[in-house]
C-alpha cells in the first residue's frame, strides 16, 4: 500500500485544526480523508467506512482520545485499526494510556511535515509489515514471551509480533508471573515492559541473567519509561535492547533481528 491509497478518518472538533492537518496530509499525497467531530460519530464512521487510520485529538466533546482508542481496542472489528494522536498535551499520565493501547504515533502540536511523514510511514508498516529476516531461525518457529501488566499492551505487542511472522507467543502480566513461566518453558525471546507491579522489568532482567536456567535469552524492553537513570540501570542489568512506546514496527523488527543474531 502507498500513502495516497490510505483512507484516513480525522477526528477533530476544531475546523481550523482539521483544515491545518488536512493540508499537511494533502502535501503527502493523502486526499482520501473523512471526518468526525466527536468520538461516537467516529466509531460509527469506523464501522461503516473501515478507514485504514484514525487520527484523533485528545479532547473531544463527548469523550477523550484515550476513551476512543480503548473502545477501538475492545471491539474485534476495530482492534487492529491504526490510531494516531495529535495533541498539545505532554503530561505522562494522559499520554501513557494511549501508548499502552498501541498508538502508531503521538504527534505534538505544532508539528512539521517531516514528523507527519515519519508517522504515516509507520502506519504503512503497521498495515503491511515486513517479516523478520533471520539467518538461523524461521520466524514461525520462534517462541516468545510477552510481559506487560496492561492486557491492551500485550495484545498490541502480540499483534505486532504476529505481523513479523511470529506465531508462538505466551503472555505474563508482570515479572513475577514471567519468572514462573520461564521456569517451566524455553523461549527464544522475551519482550517486556519496565513499569509493572510485583516485579518490574529491571528485576525480571536481573532474575533472567542471574537466577534462571535461560540466562542468555535475548530480552527486548518496550517501555514508556522516561527516567534516564532507570533505563541505564536496565541496560547494565543485561537487556538486549530498549524500544520506546509508541514504537515503529520497523524499529522493533530491526531490534529483534539484531538481538537474535547475537545468540
């Protein structure tokens, strides 16, 4: 698929903001744009028109962008639809739930055309991802454990891994549960969050490297954690790679390929 073939739903109550975003989309060759002014109207349009991408503001007249994307992820017919947030909001507590829900991008206001181009390329990758290219493995043979306290985040990461050709995926809701799963199963890769109850991502990496029977297993951390010292401590603990939320699928693919090539 090419950018100009995308059908985009733009959910923006402000006509001025709608026109500004539409003009930038048009500069990228994206002219198939339909609109909604609130969340309920957007959901109706999604179910009838099946757009490739929903672009939403955070604050809508009848709900928030967070409510909207979480409703989408809970609807089997909309769960896989790409979602992008455009907002001037920068506070972690408002943006993190959208990251956890698997937004393809979060663009700040104002943003540049180059930023939008990168985000739209992530959308194309979301819709039609390239599979892993591995010298010593077939993607469908890989056994992967996904660890995250957010069920929505686990589903999103699993969908991304499925798109890369990985089919054998187990899940754990925190580090403590992951320890039990790892003790009884062998994995080729662990994908984990950082912030989790009971046992966080760093503690899980510490356990894997020092106390498990799979000390050399590659560990990819996919996280919205922003504290530099915490992330540095995770790297010292032996994580194979760290990827931000929201992430580009191409970045995850490259990090997974790199981690597995070092085994």
